[in-house]
């Protein structure tokens, strides 16, 4: 190593050392981008990656009349604003790759700067695990923003400082209520462990509350109801050979079988995943034994245990979350308990990374990919990019150009759609995000249970329930819908005959191969 | 262990957050990792054995990963996504 002189001359060794140090510093980020590219694969091609809740649309309107329960607030607004100068499909890809980048760098940042192997193993595990994979396949990118920002939030909470914490909370704030709740679960125990406990909790709570206002205010004003049946539909389930607890400890256990990573139930893979989790827990306990006073480590341990307990609630004592939701709908987020495993994922990442030392430790970077190889290439085709047929854009232009007020009802009266052009993938009705005016859609969620048959989780939006009753009533519904403030009806999926009898007075405005737009 | 001993001595005995988590993660956690490592490797290290164990673990992981990929990639009668209008299946 050469000495630093006033002449700013450096030897070649110094320059190489500097470049190497830069590469080491950037390596978690580069690894995150690499893992993101590998996992997303075909979804990074031209078009939109559409799957379940992940619905991005071309030219999303910035000023939308959302009404009802704030489901995608403020994530959809942020996407709409970003899509003004950049094409929406590019925005989606940047967000998806950004999730992997943020997750990898955040986990790495919690490890010592000079432990390259440990940083990279933490980065790889946190950016490539079953939790992230299943939530990605369920299309919950907004939640994953919170997941990706969680290590940064934990780090900032342990360090203290309002500005630092507020910045670290931005991904969760953009993600919305689920992302924020998952982050708070991890952050509050960390702050509670700090020396100036009550002040720290006050600051954390205030910052989180301010950043939650975009969804908190509309949620409180929406008059939305939460159906306790959601606990039966969304409780954690066994998605491998080791039961619910084994699935949860492996960071799986999502309620939706369709969101599983292909081949994840293969007994050998499931066994290895559980063994890796056990080793990682051992590693974290070892860290904790030597660092009991570290607020980040202790807080994360508490958060991981709490998260696991919440995830088990719906599966083993469903009466508890059901009772809480019946008492106050605000407990609704407890119904999908598996979501709170995010702190456990970080605990396992740090625990596994604690073993990584030297060159052999560096090789452990491959372990997360080897224990879940089928997440690669868009989970073997589960994620892919498709483009909207031209008729969707035509309908969007017609409706958004009309200055007359009135809502749009989207039919068929179901929340989810399967189109040929999505490659048979189930997606949330794209009409919910295409138009500037209020869109009334049936937010009743239907989940097929192998044990109980179809579970219907009743609509949360009161206006939806009213329009649903009008549509289900006898005789023509056109006049009644118009009286309820509806101006347009959009029928997708080509099954228009079912509805035209009820809407005889309506004027067809646009008829395409798979879309019919009516004005009342 | 001399350099490590120096690091142990330098750890502040009271508030570990004195220098912020930049030090906690880069310094205190360093200390935590170091002490955990020392506790786990008090016996004399055997590098060759470590390499052999790592290679064996790697071979098992790669073998299982290959079988998992072949299982998924092989032609299947069912399409990857069944066309459902439901939110999903439990």
C-alpha cells in the first residue's frame, strides 16, 4: 500500500486496491441485480408482467377517483407519477429489479463491512428465498417493497435519527399498509431495545404514522368491512411435507397453492430448505448469545418470533383472529399471517451469513439459489411479459377523454380474470387501474379450498355491495345503475350476452374482440 | 489472535450504539461474529477437512437442485397455471 501524499500520485497497486475495494463495496448490489435478473427472466422482456395482484397498465392516470378501501395506496399513485416520463412497463421492471437490489444491499449492510463473504451470503439469502418468491408469484410487489426496505429500516431504527429513519421507511411508505405493518413489526422491537426507549418509540411511531397517512385516512373514512371468513381463506397452510410449522420455518406456507414455486414440494428440496433454516437459526442464536445488547439483533429476534406466532394464529387458532376482526375490521391484516415472516427471513439471512468466512464462505453465496433453483427464469415461466391488446388502450382513451362524471362498472362481476393474452395467468381485473373515474368492481374474493369448497370473502367496499345487489336484482338494471351514479359498463372476456339482457337501454360505445363498452 | 484481541479491547463496554449502527454493524457485529466464530472454533482448525465438508455439502445441494429442475422442466400434462377466476386455491 502506498502512502497518501500531497501530490496525489498513486502507485498502480493503490489504484488496483481502490478498484477492488469499490468492487467489494458494490458486490451486494451487483449480486442483487443478478439475482433479480435470474428470477424475473422473461418478465424483463417487452410488455407487462401480469400475475394475480401485480397489474400494471399502460398510461395509468395520476388523478384517479379511488373511493372505497385504499388497496393500492400510494403504490399506484407512485407508479402513475413515474409512468408520466417513463413508459409504465419500464417502471414496472425498474421496481421489480429494485426490490432485489434493495433487499440484497440492505441485508449486506447489516453485516460488518470487511466480511465480504458474510455480506454476500446475507444478500443472496434475503433476495432469494421462498417468502420473496411466493409473494412475487402472488404479484404482491408493493409488500415486497416493504420487505426489501426492512433491513434498512432496522438499521436506521437501531442507529437513531429521524431523517435517517424516515428515508429508510420510504419503500414501506410507497408499498402501503401491508408493507408498513411488516416493517413496523421488525422496527418497533429494535427501537424498544435502545437506551432512550420511549423517545425512540415515540419518534418511530410518529414517522411511521405520518408516512402512513396516504392509506390510513382513506381506510378510516371508507366504512369498509372485513369478513372474518378471510381467516379461513388466507391463513398459512402446509405447502411441503413438513406441515404448517415446517413450511413457515422454511419461509413458505403462503395460503395460495397457485403462488407456490414450481417443484417446491419435492421432499428432498423441502428437507434441505428446512435444514438450511435450522442451520441459519443456530447461526443467529450464536450471534445473539454474543450480542445480547445489540438492539438490531435482539429486536429482530423478537420480531421473528412474533411474526411466526402471527402466522401460526390463523392456522392453529383461527378463532382468535376471527374474533379480533369481528370486533374491529382494523385487525383485517391479521388474516394473511404468513406475510409477517419477513423479519424471520432477515434473521435467517444473518444467521446463515454468520458462518461465511473466507473463500469457502464465499461459495455459500450459491446456497440460496441451490435450495430454490426453480425460482429462476421467472419461476419457469410463471412470470412473463405480455402486452395489452390494442382494444384495452382504445377503451381507456374513450373513457378518460369523457369529462362527464359517473363511475364505471366492470363486468363480469368477479375480481379476477383469465385472458388468452395473459398466457392463462390469473390477474386482477385491469379495469381497476385503467381509468381516472371511479371503477366499481366486485372485490369479493373467492378462494377454492380443497377441504371446505369455495370460500367467499365478502366485498369490503359498501358501494360494491350496493351495485352487486342491483345487478343481482330482477329485471333490467340500467336505469337503477344510472341512478346510482354509474355512467359506463365495461364487459370483458366476451361473455356479454349474460349482461346485455339486464342493460337493454345502454348505448354501445365500443365493441372489440374481447371488450364491450356501454354508456348508460 | 493478537489483532483480534485488539479489536475486543477496543469495543466500548457500555453503549454499543455510541458510534451509531454504522459501527454496530461494521464494528460491534464484527465483534459479535468474531466471538461467535472463536467459540465455535476453539479446537484446532483443519482446513482440508473444511474443504471436503464444503465440497460434500455443495455436491448434495447441486444434486438435489438438478433433480428439482429436471422435475419441473420435464413435460407435464398440466399447464403451469390453471385458468381459474378465483383468487387462488388453498
